[in-house]
């Protein structure tokens, strides 16, 4: 029997990239996975992929920028699976612009999606974990939240906020055997980074000691570890998965 069988995991932004990879990795370890994102058709493709590999998954519509959607999704997942034990807050957006020109709407949208959305969904799933006296909350932050980035004040603030949220929740929930950790990716090849030019990619790679971009699987392996019993004595921690790009 796999390490995470028969735990119930909810992964946001699971239709592609890091979220999809996390869902696949958790399912491979025996977890039953609730896949959440805005586009159900893409989620159903991931669910079919997991099912074909012998796992269990179900798709749920979720817009993490909308509180009503968050509450509805959390309720639907718990009605379908009975509980939520592992929550991966992965969904996120960017609206890059130098601060001087950044619109208030771009600030609000990024903070609302990346940080407030994670807070609200954790809150909506927390009672299930408290009742069982066991849980894992894993927040996908970013190296940008640790070192900052020109043109990404909103994104960096949201990801730094996730680190603070992680530490605070870890202290609040430790007495119920619920761990809360973050994973901070560096430069990862995903749909979000596909807009970069070859010159930008080369410049980024020059600052990575391991001399390569990361993959979504690199992040998924870290998430699966933090969800496992092997990580039961780790909480309030930010695990940097960046090839040495940042050594905090």
C-alpha cells in the first residue's frame, strides 16, 4: 500500500503545469485527488489520466478569486470524498508591470487570487482536518516571494504573504497534528514561463548553479514528500526547489 493511501487531497490549479504534476504525484502515492480549477474540460482530462494509471480523481470547478466559488468547491469535495486531508494551494496568476505604472486592479487581482484565495480555501477545509486531527497544507509560493523581482511587486507580495500565512497557520494547527509548509519554486518551465524569450531564459539559467530550469515534476516530488508521513516533523518550513538560485 502506498504512503498516502487512502488520504484525500485537493489540488488547486490542477488542470496544467505544477498543479497537474502535483495531482499525478499524489495519486501515484495512493491519494484520492480532487482536481480544482476554472476549466472543467481540462481537469477531466487529468482525471482520466490518473484513472488510466489506476488512481482515483474527480474534477471540481473552482475560481480562487471568488469566495462563493471557494466555499462551493470545498463543500462539493467534502460531500464527494467525505473529507479533505491534504490541501495544495497552487493556483496563481501574474499581472506584471513596474510599480509606477501598475494599476490598482492588477494589484488587487493578484493578491486576491494568490493570497486571499489560499487563505479562504484553507479556512474552508480546515474543519475537516481538525475533526480528524491530521492534515497537510502545502502552499506553492515562489523564489520571487523571498528575493523580490522588478516588475512583480504584486506577485512577490502575494507569494511573500503565503510564506507568512504558512508560518502562522503552522503554529495555530500544530496541536492537531496538522502540518503547514510551503514550496518555493525557482525558474520552472510551465505555461506561465512559456512567454519568456530565449534570451530571457538564457539569462535566468545563468543564475542557477545547477545550470538548468526546473520541471513541474521537481516541484511535485517536493509536495508529495511534504504530504507524506516522512515529513510529519516538518512544519512552518519553506522548501526551496530552485537549483540553488536562492540559498536562504
